[in-house]
């Protein structure tokens, strides 16, 4: 499982020696109080660590180098308590490899009108000290998050917490290894991509493994371990009487064997995401549906048909959504519901691999035939997703850049049953409506595979895109198709100029 408490944000305060030692001592006291308050704030899922006040280029460069080398530091929160001449930040920020958030706040909430004097003014200069710091960030063309407001405001801590989740996902991506069993589904374009470019941009590694290596790991699973896992299945899910019959039960045990072998393989190779493809199952008795569902619930990223980009995105969004109600899953836009009078809806599903963290009730564990793959009837969890706001996101390789495309949606409950479609499913109404949403998605080259989430927010994904320097497009309630198409054209021009320069 994923835990964010291991990660740290370093609180770095800028000042200078111009105002004397007494002022610097007070700067340190105030800054530490802010850092401790943020560290204790429930909106922020990581540790906030106070660092000594920096007053010169050497100290700034040192703290930035320390951040680069710290395995648990996701980035810096920078705040200028007093005026902090920005030329001394050039070296440190130029060499900083971690993202940073610029907190534009001040220690005092209100001006003490009857007591304010020049000593107070010298101490509390964030209003223009942060502008000096902001200039050098813009001059160096550095991506950063700017959060404005008093440090005790809930909206400020919420924004910092949102950024922290994105930064945690980025640090996790730097360490992420994706196991790819087999290749992409044959002749499919959108699941392809440049793995070297992806590693340069995001840090994760995509490693190809023969399905025979996977099969060997499955063959080594101990029968006692299978007994224990089947008992977990029985306690965790709704299990029908027919599944306890000899023939069906043997298939369930085989599903458990595949799950245990796959998990052991991923742990052995230090992988936190993986892909499979139904076109390369040689040596497996059934498609690993239940295993994929349960491993996603444990925090692994997954992509079907060799889709390593979606596997990586699912993993990143699993990290972002840690501890938040809702869930994140691999997803596919499967088919539409287009009534003559009524709301147009999308049915999202896949053959088997949808994560149970998005289920609205206790999933049913069932075994049914699968008309693809040519293997034995596989086990799977069957359920419907909970209603409410959600989003679909997809990561695309556009040749000269990566594009993150997001569509905000509303999951709805429907009265109709689908007795002949025993898969996990979700119905959603895309914003602003299906006509504009689908048109925008297709104009942007959006994939049929997505990472669906009721835990992750658009803001977190936008922060992640800015940290990695990739293009980000959002389709939401305010999307106008003509404006969206203009944005596509402008982005094409911008990224062409940016890359060539």
C-alpha cells in the first residue's frame, strides 16, 4: 500500500543580514511556527520540515543540493519573510531538481495600526520580498506553484496539500518501474510511445518481460498460500454457491495462483506498475483479471494491452489520491447510451480489469466465459461505481511532447440491469455534455484508455503537468468547443517554438 507520511516538504525562508541579528532571530521563530502549523494541518498529507533561514547564495545553493539528494524530499516551500535579494537565489534555483511552491503569505494577519513602526516594517516585508522572489522565478522561466493568502487560512493549506500530492506522485514516478508483459495490442497506435522520452520527462522506467517469466513465477506458488488467499476472497467479496463447486472452485484457485505469482514477480523486480495483453497469454490458463483488480486496489498502476503510459498514470494518481475517499482505476470508454429524450451517457468498463476501490457496494466475485483471449473462464469482481463527481485522464505522446488530457464527469446511478454483462462498470455524464466532450477529446487525440478517479482532482493533475513541463488540457463544465480548438492550435505553435528554441 502507498503511504505519503514518508515524504517531506522543506520549508525554506529567505531573508538577509541587513536588518540585524535580532530581526533574523525573530524571522526564524516566526517561520518555524508557520512550518509546525502546516505540518500539523490535516489538509497536508506529508511532513513539513522547517529548515534554517537562508540569507545568502551559499546557504541557498546548499539547501537546494540537499533537497536534490534527499530521497524523501518532494520539494520546497519558499517564503520571503523580509526582503531577500533575488540574485542570491539564482544559483540554488538553477540547480534545484525538485519542484517548489512559492507561499506568498505574511506572519501577521492584520496590521497593528496603533503600534506599527519601521522595525515592524523591516521585519514583515513579504508583500514586496515575495515579489522580488517571484521575479527571479519568472526570469529563470521556472515552473512553480504560487499560493497566496494567510498561512492559517484553510484554503491556503488545502492548496498546499493539493500540490503536495502532485509532488509526491512525481517523486514516486522517479522511482517507478513498470513491468510490461508482452507488447502492445497489435496495430494499436495510441498505446505506443517513446519510452526514452518518457523516462527523461517523468523518470519512470519501462521494462519488458517475457510472459514466460511471469508464468514461471505463477508455477512456483505454494498451495498453502493459495488456500490463504482464497479464504480472503471468501471473506472480502460476495461469493455465490456455484463458485464453490469443484470445477468453478478450481478456476478460482487458479486466479489466486496467478495473483500470488504476479505480485511476487512485481515485488522481486521492484515494480509498482505493470501491463498485460490478451494477445500474449502463452502458458497462463486464464486472463489475469482478478489479479489486476486486486493489485490496483493495493496501489499498483495497471494498463491493459501493453498500455504502459496509462499504467504509469494510474500509479501516479493512486499516489495522489492516497487516503482520500473514492478510488482510482484503469478505465475504458466502451459504449454510449443515447436516448432520444434524456441524458447521453458513457458506459465505462473493460473486459475484467477495473479497480474495486471505485465500487459503491461489496463486489461480487464471479467466474464467467470471456469471448476474447482463447483461455479458460476467468474470475473477476463485478460491481457498479458509486455516483458523484469524477474525472478521466489520459497521457498521450504527441511526438514532440506529452499531453495530459482531462475530462471532468458526473457518475450516475441507473435503474436498468445488465444481467448478460458480468463486468465492473460505471455510467457517467461527461461535462459539459457528450457532444462537446467527445468532440474535444477526439480533436485532442484522447485515448480510449484512461485513469478514472473519484479521489484525484483536476488541480492535482494540473500541478503534476506543470511540475513535469508537459501540456495539459481540461474539458469541463465551461468548455467551449471553438475555444478548445483554438487552444489546441496555440499549444501546437507554442510547443513547436519552445522545443526548437
